[in-house]
C-alpha cells in the first residue's frame, strides 16, 4: 500500500501474468480432442484449423503454447491491417489469429483476414484461428471470407467437468498469488456453473474484494460475489 497526499491509499495489483506454458495446461475430457488436433498440425487440411470454445475455456493458453512450439506469430484479429498478411505469412511458417469472432470486423480487417487465408496455402504456412463462436455468428460481411471460414476445419472445446473446474480455480488463484483452502475450491466447484469464464471473473472479483477488505478470501466473500455474478450473467 502506498500513501498519497490526500491520505487515500492505492492498492497495488501484484497479479503475476497467467502461466501459459504447456506444463501449466490442464488436460481434461473437455479439451482432449482439441489438444490432439493441435498436436498434429501436419494433418490439418491445407494447414488451417479453427479452434472454437467459450470464454475461459483455454483457447488463449492453447494458442500460446502451440505458437511457442511451432514458432508461430500471434496477432489479435482486431489488429489485422491490410499490410499485415504479407509480413505474417512467411514461407513454411505459422500464424495464430486470436479472437476472430469479436474483432469488430472493420473494413480493413475482413480484407486482411481474407488475404492472409489465401496466402497461407501457397506459402505452406500453418494458420490457427481461435474464436468463441462458429463463423456463421461472426457477422462477416465479405462473402468470400465467410465461405472460406465456413469451410475451415473446426475443433471444439467442450464444457468442463467438475474436476477441470476445480483445477482451473486452483490455477487462477495461484496466478494471483492467493492462498485458499481446498474446502473453498470444493465448495465453489459444487455451487457454481461449470463455466470457466465465470470462474475467471469470480476469482478476479474475489481478489479485489479481499484486497479492499485487507483480509483473506473467505467463503462469505465467495458466496456473495458468486450470487452477484450469476445474477448479472442471467
């Protein structure tokens, strides 16, 4: 805590960056098929694959270690510009385009993604695209791009089971350097929806609440915030 001239105090966020190495990934039935597909990129039709899964399901984590292992460049779909494809699609290289479904698809983005898709084939460049929803729900305007995205092979991340939800909660608390009891993890995994996006938001909210109250993360805090977040989602 750092004192300020107005006697107010600022709470420092000492959260460590999420651990995104393969060794930090939690294999489970929900991601088994996707993991097998990502581990065999040479079998992808034309070297292209679309990874689809809900918020918090592990797409970013999988994309991060896949990119590291395959020497891939990573870019958010919203950051694509008309001149980006030529620089990204290197001969025999690899590219990850993330969050393709909420890029906003401003005028230049669709053209850039279309150009990138076309370049990757002849340049023998692997292309992995991540999204929360299938292409039909992206709101694409460019017909040629939509037809290509619809034709891409897809692999889906399934909903987590209770064991995976509990393991993810442990990792999220560890990423924030929060010590919590096994009993709290068990209670949360039994009482909350099996939604990894909700788990991420809940742990963040619990961290902020504990810092504001200058105390530990308790079941009371967990229950109150879980009710609030569940009502907001509903």
